[in-house]
């Protein structure tokens, strides 16, 4: 029996969420520079990363013992 690993989409989603966390960490200077667009970009990054992570279905129920 082989256990299905997470797909590339899952790991790409984690990378996007990590980048969104870095953007959130620097939100103060970014908002001074970009204004409201900094928050809009962060929301977009977080939503896209969440979509990628949740789009990975994981192993099927029949694959588990």
C-alpha cells in the first residue's frame, strides 16, 4: 500500500501563505508606501494560498486502514 503524498498545489499554497505572512509582518511600511493596496494584495495572497492548500484533497478514504 502506498500513501499518497501532498501534491505540488498543496506546497505551493504553503509557500504563498508564508509570503503572505511576510507581507503581513511588513504591513506598516508597505501601507505607507502603497496605501490601501497593501491590504488588498495581502488579502489576495492569503485567499489564493488558502485555496491552493484546500484544493489538495489528500488521500482517499479507501487508502486508509
